[in-house]
């Protein structure tokens, strides 16, 4: 069974980026520094930050890709950190 403590971060983009770099390799990270995006743009930005291909996908398919990614993270005992 995988376990890790839930953490939250409230920081400016520069310190958030520094904090993300300090995480070990079992964490996949995404940092969105410009949250003034439409819902579709935000979903694509999150997917892209996690290294997923989102170009040409509608919001439903983008959310499905993110969901599949998160399920794979759980199966591999990994964690995902998203800071917006």
C-alpha cells in the first residue's frame, strides 16, 4: 500500500517552483502560474505541465487523459502535485 502525507502549499510562483524541484522522483508536478485561463485552456495547461499530449483534444478528452495519468500514478505508487 502506498502512503504519503497530504500537503498543501501557498506560495509565490518562484518559491513554489523551488519547492517542486525539491520533491523526489516519485512525484509528478505541475505549476500553473497564470490561472486566468478558460476552463479548456486550464485543462490543457494542466495536461501539458504533467507531460501529456493535449493538442487538439477537447475538454472531455483532456480531462480523460489527466484522469488516466492520475490512475497510472496511483498504480505506480506515485503522487501528483498541482499548484495553481
